[in-house]
């Protein structure tokens, strides 16, 4: 009996399927294959052992809509306009999904996509999803947004008589509600409580099960491009209790908990002080951070289990040999590093994301690939794997040739933006700038200070570094006015959410 067909360099499968497994807020180092000492991710580790583990992929914006809009359009945040969750990207921009669809793929979305601000009913966004290039959509929203947005998962809970229970739980843990409405029943971001739902009805489990069923039922002649959006491990930290128990007695290490020095005034002061309050980081203790990590690890393990079931469905249906499997996320999570929870800031845990790529049939051996890459490069690569045409105006650079033995082409610097700030990160330095005034506000020497504890932006010894980075990266990048339909967070005096036509704020994740 012959063993399974294996992927060999230079022997790409013709018109393979593409399965993109995509989570929300997964910090890049919280994977067993990356050497994490506590979290259990056997199925992600298996993918890494049979494929390529990329160590240095960075999101274009450490927030859902900005990051996902960049993935879809292959544009930087300033060029597509969705610089916060409350803004839509330009509907006129071409997308990588359109090109993949036009190349003969059946394009499908299952789970959380969050490519634009939420509508009251997820079906209201179907015309936009179709325009972006999806031919089949089974979309839900994130955990927090399920408290307000009708979608197939809330219909599922309603049929089980569990919707009111879940929404009561979620409403008390929604930051925008706490921040804007000062509700006495609101819990801080660091609150940890197992979900009131059984694991079989948990949102990430539901997304995984829908994906299994879709794979079992797929009968079309065209190859598929299937984007699966897991809503976790995003807060609230509510993994089902049976997934939390294995971590209850584990030693939970913390990296640097040194809070940054916040200036008395200026753009960085407005941003960080507002962020501390919004994320409840101003009341976060080390022990609370460890509790958050336990529940976060538990949610990652639950997603990993769903991934295992999806991989088994691929094998049962005979598609494992003809499917590229990709695992990644939209942005990271601070998890108590520097005393912060959530994302939005430009520290490594927030902007660096995981990426695992397993070729059809698997590679002869797992390979780890260092080198700076951006989300837009991943989009260009997925398009390349599908044999799809170029996206006009794309900022992405495909690294598909590296799967066949070519040297991985990496970037001199990667860029990330949101809330009117931008980051440039080279192999050694990271510079954060307030875009409106081109004002440098943070500089980290990642060789001397890998934990980013010491902001050197005003250190005379680094004045030349700041000047060089401004000349080489900042001025050219900011020379074109951004597509920005509203004020940034500094101009709003630190207000994180903005009024929208649909209500007081966009109830986002």
C-alpha cells in the first residue's frame, strides 16, 4: 500500500483547494510550535511540522476591521480608509477575493469576517460580501457583537433557548458599553468567567462544526477557497470550564509587566491614557493577568481542537492531498505584557501574528522561516497559490516561490497603522509616529531592549536613528494624504468609538 502523496519542492499541485483558518486576536507566540511552555496546540503544531512556520508576520493594523480590510484589498490602512472598526474601507477598491473568484475558485466565508462595521443584522452586509468576491457566505460575528447583531449563530442559540442567557453574559463584558454608557453591571476587561454555554454550543465550536459540514457536503467541480473565521481567542475570556481546568494549576509565566512612561501631554499621552482606561489595564494586576492567560490559552486549545476536526474532515473527503492549509490571525493580544490587555498599541504582542502554511500533502519536514513580512504579502501569496491575477494597486509581495525552495524575500521594514498612529519596524528598531504631525512618539531598540521596556525617542544617542527612519520610511509613506473619513483618536480627545448612523457606537469585537 502506498503512503500519502507528499509535497516536494518544485511540484505544486495544479489548481489546489485553499483552506484559510483564521482566528481573532491570536498572539503569535501562543502556539506550542513556537516554543510556548504552557499552551496546548497539537493540531497547529502538526500543521507546522508538515509545513512552514513564519516567525515575523505583522498585521497592517492591530484592530479587526483595519487588519482585515488590508488583507482583502492588499492595501495599507491609510489607502483603504478603514482606520478604525467604525469606518468602512472604500467600496471601489479591487480585492484579492475577486481575483481568486475570477480564477475559477468557489469562494466561501464561514464564521467571523468583520471586513466592515457591523449592521444590525449580518445579512444586511451580504451585498458587500458579494461585491468583495464571496460567492457563498455563512457569516457570524464575534462574541461581543453577538450580544447585539442577529446572525446564524444567534439563531442557533435562540432555537436552543440559550440566546437570552448568552446575551446577558456578553452585555456585561462589552467595553464600548462600559466606556460610553457607564453601566453599573459592566465587568472589566480582565474579568474571567467560563461561558454559560456548554462547549458543544460555544461559538468557536459552532464555526468549526459548520466548516466540517461544509467540507463533507461540497460537491462542486471548482476548487474552493474557504476562509474560516474563528471568533476566538478574542475577549471576553470565557472558554468553557472543561478547557480551562487543564490550565488551573499550571505555572503561568509573565513577560515584562513594566508599564510604559506616559508623557504628561501630547498625542501619545492621549492615546495610551485612553487605552489604559478602555481596556481596564489601569486596574490590571499580575495575578489577574495570569488568570486571563489561563482562559486565553483554554480558548486557543478549543480552537485547536476544532482545527483537528476540520483536518480530519479534509482527510475523510480525500482532499488533504490537494489543499493548501493556512493558519493565521488578524492581530495579537497584549495578555498583560507592559500591564496591558487587548491590542491597538504597537508593541510586539499586539502587531505580530502567527502564520503556518501546509502545502498539499504536507512538506517533507517542517521548516521555520524568519524574516519580516506583512499581511498584504500573505494576501498576495494566497492569490499566487490560486493562480489568480494581480490586484491593481496592491502593496503585497507574494512569497509563494519560497515554498519551492527559493529564498524568502523579506522586507526592510513593516508598517502597521490605526487610530491616526503608525509603526515602522525593521530588524533592529521600531518607530511609532503620530501621523497628522509626523511626530515620532516611541522608538525601541529591539536588540538592546527586546521587551520594549525603554522608549528611546528622546534619547540623544538615538537621534540619528530617529532621523534616518523618518527620512527613509516615514516621509515617503506619509507623503500621500490618507483616505480618512473622520477624526483620529487624538482629535476626538481619546474617545475610542464614534457615533454612527446605526447607533451610539459600532458594537464591535
